C-alpha cells in the first residue's frame, strides 16, 4: 500500500460522517484506518464500507495511535473543541465540522492549542468549495467588481431542526446564519459592526427556547460596504441559498436555480424543481473541501478556511445574537 | 365630441409629462384640452402633438376653467402640494406624480384639502400597475403565500442624478427608496419601525449634500414580518429592480431578467441584455396607471393609490432618513 | 392640422384592424380619415374611436378619394390581391397583412401592379419588428455569428382556428409556417430546397380538409446552411415561438420565456406563466411595423418587408406544401 | 472481503476507462480485480489507483479467470464485438461502451451470442441516467404529456475529433447523432423512417473522408409523432445538448443552462458560463449507469439499456447515413 500517503480516522458516523465516506473511499491518496463513534454499531457499519478500516467507540485509541495522520471530526458540536485540542496535541492534522464551539472563550482556547501545535487545521465551511462561490471569490480577488458596495445573502432551510437540536444549537445566528457570515468574510472581508433583528413566525420550539426562526442582519464591513442577510428556518419550496456581491463594475449572483435540468411547460406556464436539501445543493462542495484538506496536508501547506475563519464567523454570530437581544448595532470589537 | 368623456389638462411638459402624452393621445375616453408649462415653448411643442390641446404657461387659467375635468401634475416636486390644493378646491380630479411634498406637514395639509374637497386623487406610484407587481398583489390578497414572513426589495439606478436634482430630492430615502417603501406597503402592509444605514461610496455630490448613495433599510411590519431594502444610486449593468415576498406557502419574485428577448451563446458562455432605464422597465405601468385613473374618475370610484398611500410611503422615508442619522431603530409613531 | 403628414384609410375593422387602431390613434404623424368594412356597423364603431375618421362599407370611395395617402389592408385574405392592385393603381401607399394571396400567379400579378405603379408597399410580417428578431438580424448582419450553419424555428399556436378559417387558410405551411419561413429568409437568406413532413395528430377539421396539424420542415439555404422548422396548431401551454441561428461564432436564441415578470416558488419548485396569444407576444411588433411603414412613406424610402419578401415566403410555403404531399425534397426553382 | 459481491475487470484504460475508475473505487459493492490494456503501462497506472487490482495486457487471462464476474469494456470500438462475445461465452456480465460495432451484421452476431449466453448486458448510453432525462422518461411513462406529437434533440460538440478518430467513427450519424437516436427511442419509442441531410461547413477532414460535420435528421416514429435532430461537430460556446418532447399536455425540455451556478451582471447585461465538455455535463450519469449495471447484476435483473437498445439506435444511424446519401426518406425496415 505504498501509494497511500495519508492515514485518516473518522470521528463521528452520523449523517455528515457517512456523507464524507463517499469522498474518503474514492480518494486514492488516503487510507481510512479507523471509524470512531460512541455508538459502536454505527462505527462498525460505517467501517464496513471502508476497506481496511477498524471500528471503535473510544477516541483516545485513535488519538494515541501512531498509525493515524489526520482526523476528521464529525461528532456533535459540544465535543469539537476537546477533540481538536487532543488531536492537535497528538500532532494529527485536524479537519473539523463547524463550529469549534458556541462559546468564544472555548473556541479561542482550542484554536490556541492548534496554533501552538502547528498542525494543519481546517474548519468545515464547505460552501467555499462550491464552484459558484469559489469562482465568485476568484473573480472578486482579480478585481472584476472593483470596489464592493453591497453584499446580500439568503439562507433558508426547508424546515426547522428538532427541538433537541435547537436547544444545543446556539440559536439561529450561530447555527444557521453562520454560513452566511462566513460567505460575507470570504467574498467581501472583515465585518466591523452588526445589526440584527429576529422574530418567531412559526416555530413554537424556537419561542420556547428564546430563539428566533426568521431574521435579518445588516453588516457594516471594514471596507465600508454594507451587507444584509436574510434567514428563515423554513421554506416550503426547499433549500434557498442565494448570494450577491454588488460592486462598482457589476454584480455577481451565486444561485442554483433548479436541481434537475428539466423544465415542464404545461397549461398556464412552466415549472421546474428546486434543491430541497443542503446535500443536494452542496454535495460536490463537501467532497471538494475534504480533497482540499488532504491536498494541503500532503503538500504541507496550510489548509483554508482555518482557525481565523472559524473565529471570524463565530464573532459575527455572537454580535448578531447580542444585537438582536439589545435592539442596537453591535461592534465586533465588543465581542471579546 | 360626445364620445369624449373626460377633459384633461397636463401640467408639466418635462420628461414624464411627455411620456404620459403617449397614453393621453391613445385613450379614446379622454380629450386633452390644455398643456401648461412655465416654459411656454415646451407647452406648445407638447400641445402640438395632442389634437385639440391649447398651450399655456399659466396654471390658474386651467384650474379656473370649467372645460377641465381632471389635471395630471408632472411639474417639479416643490409645486405639487399647491397645485393639488388648487386643483382640489377647483373640483378637478387630480393625478400627481410622487411625492406630494418632501415635508410631512405640507403633505398632510395638501391631502387634507383633497379629503375635504372629495375629489378623486391618485399618486404616481406606477410600479403598482406593472403586470408583475399587480399579479403578485392579487395572489397575496388571495392568500397564495399564507402568512408573510419576509419582504425584500432592491432598487438600483443606472447612475446618480445631477447635483441640482439631488439637492432638492429630499435624499436617497425620500427620493429613490420611496418606491420600495410603497411596494412594501402594497405587498405586505403597514410598517411599524425602520432601521436604516447609508453610506457614500462613489458620489461626491451626495457627500457634499450630506446625502448617501448606498443604503440598506430594515422594516418591521405591523403584521410581524421583516423586510429589507437595498438601494444604490449607480449600477453599471442598468436599472435593477427586484422584489421578493416570502411566506409560509412560498415566495414570489418580481424580476424582469432582460430587456430584449434574445440570448447570445458565444465562446465561454452566454449573455443577455438588461433593462437600463426605468422607462424601459415600467413603460407599460406608466400607461396603465393613467388608464386606471381615468377609469376610476369616469366610473366614480376612488382611484388608488391615493392620499393614504402618498402619506404612508413618505412616513417610512422620513423614518429611514432619521434612523440613518440617529443610528437607531425609529418607530413610525415618532414621525408625526 | 398642419402637423398631420399622412392621411390613412383602414380597410377591415376586424381583430387585427382594431389592434392597429391603437397605433394609428397614437401616431401624431398620421390622420385616419376613413374606416371601411363591409359590415358598416363595425366600420362605424371603429371609426368612432378615431377622431376625424368617417365610416364606409364601400372601398371604392376610399380608393378614389384624393384625401387618402395610404391604405392599411386588414380584410380577409381573398380580398388582399385586388385591394392591393386597386390601391396601387390609385397611387396609395399600401400596407397589407400577409399574405397577398395563397396562389403564386395571383400574388405575382398583384405585386407586378405594385411594382409598375411604384407605390410604397409593405407586407405584414410583424415579427421582423420585434426587438428580439430585429436585434438578431442586426447582429447577424454585423457578422457576429460569422458563417451561419443551422437555423431553427418553432411555431406553435395555443389552439387551432375554426374549420371555416382552416378551409380558406391554404394549409398549415401557407398559413402558420409562413411566419417561420419569413424569419428564415430574414435571418439567414434565400432557401434553395425544402423537405416537409406533416401529420394529423388531433384536429379532425384538418383531417377532413386534407390539411395537417403538426409538421416539420427542413430547409436548405442557398448559402449552404441547414434549417429546420417545427409547427403545431396546438400547444396547451400557450403560444410557442422560438428561433435559433447557429453559426461559427455562436448561437442567437430569440425567445420570450414568460409573459409576467413574476416567478412563484412553491412546494416542490417554481413556476412562471407563458405568452398565450400571439398578441401578447408581438403587440409591440405590430405597433412598430406600422410606424416603420409610415416613416418610410413620409421619408420616401421603400418600406420593408416588401414585395420580394411576400413572394419569397410564399414560395417556400408552396414548396413545403408540395414536398409534404410528394414525400420528397422540392426545389424552390420548381415553384413558378 | 465478504462484503464485496461483484468482482469486476476493466478492459481499456483510456479516458472513459479512467473516468469509470472514480465510480469503481467508490462503490463498496464491487472489487476491481484487474485492469487490462494492450498498453501495459497504462493498465498498471490505472490498476495502481484501484486497491487490489492487477494489471495485464492480455484480455484472455481476464476472460478465462473464475475470479471475474463482470467486465467493463472501454476499449476502441473495433474490439467491442469480439470482447462482448468472449465475455458472454465466459459467462461474465458485460457492460460495453457504445457501439457494439458500426456494422449491422457484426452487431447482430455479437448480440446473438449475448442472448444465447443469457448474461446480463448493458450498453453505455449514459444520458439515460442523467437526472433530467431519467425524470423526463418517468413523467412520460406516467402519461404526463399524454399523446406525444413532436420530439427535438440538439447535439453539438465543442469541436470535431481528430481525423484518425473520424476515419473509424462510422460517420456523424453513427458516432455523434447515435446518442440523440437513443434518446428518441428512450423518450418517444420506435422509429419507422428517417430523412437526413448533412453538409460540410468547416471540417476538411470530414470532407476528405466523405463524412459531414453538420446534419439535420427527421424521424417518423411508429406512434405517429415527428422528430427532428440537429447535429454539429463544433459549437464555439461548448457542448450543446438540448432535448424537447412535446405532447398534448405540454412540453418537457431537458437542458443544462450553465455549468457554474454563477451569473455576472456587467455593463450592458449579464453573462453565465456553459458546459464545455460532455464529461462536465454527464459526469453524474456516467457514474449512475455503472451503479445501475452493478445493481442489476447483483439483483439478477436485466440491465437496461440492453441489446435491443444497442441495435435500435444503430439501425436509425444506418438509416440516416443512407438517407443522407440517397437524398430520400429511408424506412427502418430497409435496414436489415
């Protein structure tokens, strides 16, 4: 097996973990050596699809093994920070689904360990690897739009998550809007201040938990541009993700109009379908982010998005959460 | 001329006045009897295209004439309120381009005269007559969207007006965003509070005048929905008007993707043109609003949008202007 | 009325005649002096909407009047040729709805009279004045596509005409496809030979009359390009008109995707409406063709499309009709 | 390796073979045991990416091995028929890229061996597995369109293949249009007769070889519907594949408007990219067709498209080739 260059362990055999398997199995540069999940049976089932992988319910084993070069963390959010720290201390390259933690201090602490250890670290903002967003970023970096004046993002899910999930989610701004906050940073730059409003329109669960299900956030960017983000926990037509960057030389719109390349003209007009699930829309991006992580690790370059990006989006999310509660503009400098 | 049912005078022979001529000349129900403009030559040229119309530079003549049933006010903004009052007192039906006035008290005063006189009054929010907006309104009224949760409008002009125009315009929120404020009321309902941010990105004239050229406004509707409006005084690709209403049963998007029904596939992809000028986009709406006014007058029903709509949009514009200056949410109840 | 430069008579107060009134009344360069229709009441009703126009059921009056400069022929097809001849002999400028006649010899005869009289003559292929087709032609003329290799047109009506209409129509190729044949000549050039197939799929009337309701026609152009035209007498979703010109440097597609600038995202996807009636789609073109005719007459240039275009499309239609019957390729040189 | 259910050998390590590797490596149900290519080094390089696979330049080894359950034939066309026969005789399940052979008798002979052996056989018409085409087929089968009246397909490649390739290709109708012929059968049904025209517009190679580079083909379906197919060997804007099925209840259009979900609004209008390469457009379909083959083999159902489909499309291609040469309609019954 001299062609396998990277030995990988998968931590977490849930939905995202299984999705990542499709990439792991197809990438000839890597060998999955272990799958870890506290639910041992889940670990076993997933491992069975990965030739040569063993199953375990004990992450320590993996982290202490000299047979593991990199870990992919797909466990529940509240375990991320600790696994990142342990992985970094054990000198593993670390890929972690977002977020590091919902708490600023915990996040900083974990990322400090990463920094001190010097291990490659990547956070799972997969949209950056979508062909539309990646191309938009490239064109903006080349100056295609000139000075950027306005940013807009929409993020609407087909339906709200369970109450259990919501309760641990950190709220709409930290759980859902965080993807739009990352796109704002990715495409336009650092944010200076935030004004957010949020309301409950349909979710009793959100109401019970003091969360919101519908929100709009204004961003002031450090470069002077304005941004606006609209979120909803439920869109009956499906997963609605649109992003626009407007500048002096034009406007870029990233939007996937339909899922199936088919249009039906029937009495009265025509119709087409819509992406319904985030995985429909971003399957290729999930694959590309892992491939990019492995490439960076193998080529000994720093993966991206990294610690600064994990922290950057979190701070906007915390500022938005606070603004929504206080009813005033909140500066990112206040979030510390 | 027994077939002519309505005798109309046109006040103002500028760009909009001339555009309205296309409608006036083609509507068999009306007879234009006079064109008035302080620039007598302009009045004469316009009258020459309207069989049977005389030209004058004196509006009093028109207002005191028993041969005039209705007036179309297309003069500069600062004369609107007085002409409305004089027309109403002379028992003419009144159509007036927006706004009545930039000042709340002056507007209220003029509209009070209208109310007391009982004359038919229509304000020139022509977008309401665009087939897209009109259909959206109908569907929403029928309950197609169910509960409405979010509203979004974009308004971008191809380029900023002259400094002279800007100086009298009342600022971006009262001059440009007012159209989006009207759409918000038209499609969703009354607004309770407003938060607006505005910046200068490119216009030295705006900076000199203490105005902004780029702005984002958040609306809280009385029914609990959230709205957001993005404006810019300059879009290099043309006139950018998009509106979305998002509700529990779906989303309506009013958007005119291109001007010419032509797409060119060339090396690397495909391209199409874009509406460049508001008249490109809304020519049919300008015609339809006048036809609706004449229909209402002839059928003795109240034209719409009327006084409450003129006032409603103005109050949002004033609240946004104030919010942008104060840096805080402003309630419409404060605007009085 | 010194500004009125052209005195026009409208022959035929049917659907198209009435549609043209909208243009006639709004064009300050012309004065409609008479409306003629064998149904005098129809003539009167139409004349009543045109200030200054008289009504008659006697076309001789109009043709012999020195008060008439131009005639607009919107009568039934079988009267076109004679009216054209009479108009030309009376030195009137002539605009005639297509076709001149369904018979080649009769058409040639009438056009010979036009030629000998030297009067301005325009045939009503209104699509040439649609902004999409006009722009496509301009770009092709400028060489945007380089060598043209393929042409495609679709023509589908929302539903078949009455049996009475069908019986006099000349058949699908002469009545419906003729518009696509004209576009072929307009955008690509002269046609050398034709192969057409036609079938009856749904119309008993077509079957009874020996006509077809569904057809496909291949064109060989003189410049070597290939063309294909698809026609149907019924499309449940509406009026389906699409044209493509494919060349060495790309492809132009003329297509009006929807009627109302509105899209509805609802459970399962999104939907939009469609043009249902040819007047929806080509209203502006009907206006523009008459304006172009008046401009040409007033500026003493030859209007276009003219006699050669009337004849050119007819010959393709006759060749297609023959090919469909013979089951073989027919050269246009055979049609004489 | 008890989870591996199917042992597969890959014959041919060229472009398509390598593309299939992405699927082979990621499908946990299969084990690639061998890669065969007369260029042994190519076989070795490809085998190196497939854990557990050996390399060989001798297909007999593979066909005689009891360790191989199925073969994937991606070799040059002229070896297909023999490999199919040998595979079938050795009781392997056979997946073969199209075509079986360019010659009708050779094709029939090979398919007869397949039939007699009873092995699962699938031909590589991958478009059938594209989500757009698959969904169109499903809807048509459910009766969504009612009676089908017209079929249209466009097939344009970004550029012509090499002269060497062209010389062995069998000509445009058998090499390129064959995909559209298969779609015609897949979506509408059997074809009764064909009329094809073809010209040389740009390719000296095609001219030298007596081939064409631009063609239009009319199809008469057995169910009475009409079809038309346009092909070109070169489209400057990229890979142009559009298919429409028009019926009494509407029209289905399968079309992938752009490659990247990104639109750029710039001075004068907006632009988007286009699929440039067939692999851009059909990558998912290439994966899905192999997965479907493995599923069928494992579930002991007959894979589809199979022998009848390989033969059906070939016969249309041969009829079109003959029609283009003879200048007349050719019945499929003549092709035997």
